[in-house]
C-alpha cells in the first residue's frame, strides 16, 4: 500500500470544501428558485401552501406547517404538508398555539431542537397526531409584524436540522413575508372591488323598483359568497325591538328561516343594540345559525348607523374554518352600510310615490266634489222644477225617475270621494266591506251588489264598524245557507248621525218556524249600541234585513 502523503490530505480537504461550496451553491440556487416560485402567484391560499411546501423542500423536512396567528395571539389557522388525508382525519384537533408553539408566538425568533419532547415548554401532541422528533421553527413577518411561524419536523435521513437549514429557512421566511403581503394586498383589492360591484348592483335593484325581500335576499347571498361564509341571514326587529326575526336566510335549512331569537344574549342582538360589528369564534345556543347542527366562527354587523339600525346581517362558517379577520369584518360592515343606505333611499322613494298617489287622489276627489257633483246637483234641481211644468203624468214620472237616478249617481260619487280620501296604508271599513262581499261570490255563485254611501271610513267608530261587519257577515251567511237566492244586495248608508245596513235577497223568505238565534244576535248587537234590527219578507218575496244604529253627533261637512 502506497503511504498517504500530506498532499493527499490537502486534496481530500479541498474536495470536501468544494463539495460544501457546491452544496451551498445548490441550496442558494434552490432558495432563489423558491423565492421566485412563491412570489409568482397572487392567490393567498396558493401562496401559503406553496410556502410550506417549499420550506419543507429547502430543509429536507418530512413534515412542515405554517401557523397563522390570530388577533388573540393563538393559532387562527394551520396549513400543513406531509400528512395524508387519513392522518389528518385521525388528529383530534389542530394545535391551538400552546406549549412550544405558544413560546414561538410570544418570543418570535428561530428555534432548533434535536428532540421536541426534550424542551421544557413542550406541550405534547393531540390524540391521533403522528410522532415527530427534530424541530425547526422560524417566524414569518409581514411588514414588520408577526404573521405566523414556519414549523419543520423530522429531517429526512434521520439527521438533525443544522445551522445551514436554519439560515436558509430564515432567509426564505423573509421572502415569504413579502409574497404574503403582495397576495394580501391583491386579495384586499379584489375583495374591495367585488364589494363595490355588489353595492352598485343592490342600489340598481332598489332604484329600479325591485321588491325589498328580493333585494334583501340579494344582499345575504352576495355577502355570503364574498366573505367566504357558509351561512348568511338578515334579521329584522319585531315586538318593539325585543326580538329579531329571520327575514332572509341563505345556506340555512328551512326550519331555521322561521326562527326568532331574543335581542338579549344573542350575537345578532348585540350588534343590533350597540350598532357595531360583533365577532365570535363559536356561536352560542341562542343564535339561530346553530339550527344547522354546526356552530363555528360568526360575525354580525348592523344594517344602518347608530340610532337608525334597520336590522342585522349575520354570517357564519363551519367549525374548524378560520375565523373572520378584521379586514373581512370591516368590509362586511362597509357593505352593510351601503345596503342600509340603499334601503333607506328605497323607502324614501316609496314614500314619495305614496305621497304623490295621495295627492292625486285628493285632487281627483276635490274635482269630483267641486265640479261634477255640483253640476249634477244643478241638473237635478232644474229637472225637479221642470216636473211642475209637465202636464202629462207619464212625462212627469220619467222626470222623477231621472231625478232619482241623478240622486243615486251623486251618492255613488260621494262614496267614491270618501274612498279616495281614506288612508291608503290601512284597510278601512269600506275596504273590509268590499272584501266581505267579494268572499261571498263563490258560495253564492254570484257577486252580491254593494252600495256604500257616506263617510264610512272617517265617521264610523272602530267598535261600531266591528259590529257592522259582524252583522253583515251573519246576514250574508244566512243568504248563503238558507235563501236559495239568485240575487242579493248589500247597502250601507250613513245618513247624518245614523248608520244603516240593509241586506236583501230574492230567495225563499223567512221560515215560518225554526231557530232564529242568528237574528237574535243581530238584534242584541243593535240594542247594545242603542239601535234596532228587523227582518221581514219582502213584498216580492225574499228577505230584507235592516240593521240601524245611531252615531255620535259630529259637525256637518259640505256635501
């Protein structure tokens, strides 16, 4: 054997150092390629996964993960690589940021260990977690603020992570922070653009005359999709503001759509009372979204400014998903504010339309009263005077018939005037009478004639109107059940201070015998108001029911 010389030792040392230089060069190239790789995409989800995969490749680690730190200094999100779906399913829960991982959050600096369990702050693994030995943790900062930590475990080949591994991962973490910031800026810009487009769409829908429930459905659907939520709902106050009713729900089962929840003790109720967004990582049992059987992160934002909150927009995610970030909540709040303004504008537009309609109705009523009725009244007076000049009885009779028809026309026009001047938002006595008579069409087989005369909506007290409707319902019901009529007429007349209801038909007339409890009820109602009620057989057959009661005296108005 040839003895080894000093030159051989130097050559071996040189070879070793050349190999180290080549390895360093290769890792530097790999680092540069990794920086270019993670910086070439602007989708945040893709960037985060690529960062974890690249870190594992650079350090030759079997497992790697990125823990995203939430606002309460715990792990809000965990992005792992190296685990199969079966292994992930066996893990009881993801780390919460306690023990060793919590130390990295409180003291964000690189940490390298030969064995995880040897560190005094080691908290252990959750049930179902695969065993791990070597550990390398490096903080990831975004614009100087801690975003999360890279965790690398189990170097391939059984070795330990060395100083070179730590140095290259620290350098890569700096580049990863820049890539994350770019992706977040792009995502925020894209989200803001989407919010503005949705706000414009909602405003256009409202101003184009779309129904409010349809617009509320659009608001819930757009908010759910853009915030990445699993369920969304709009809750509106009722019961004097003590409860909230689920008016619109998207992604929620049918039974939950009809839920009501108290304002006190619920997430949506807090947002409604305080007029500010509320965020939780887990819903309580008092919130309707738990009706889906899943309670995860949720946020609730008010629809409207303080003092004018119109409702609440609630969003929720399934358990295990990342909670809503501050940026997402601010964007949802801004969107809800735009939606509330659009709803307020829509309400103002509807009020303006209603006011215009009422003004038109009042103008028409004045024209009918001041022009049409006065002319018809003058014609009737002229014809009345002309009857004394007519010698032939047949001609005089025709004139009197024409005068009666004019009087009837005047009464109908007055009835129309009173109906036009009635409140448009609440059904008055006239509208309820019309509805009652319309309801008799099907059982009778024909529509009874209806004649209304006088200021029924304004002069008849509410309790008298209720009695009148009950009597009319009973009288019409008797016609349906017993009369076998082919014609019926209902007349309601207010003459000075007396209200009269007349129901006539051409049926079989009153029975000679039999129970008359319904008629007694009508008489009792009349007597309780100081009036009277009579039922008789008409001259040409049929039945005639006359119910009449006095009303409190009021100053007379111009006819």
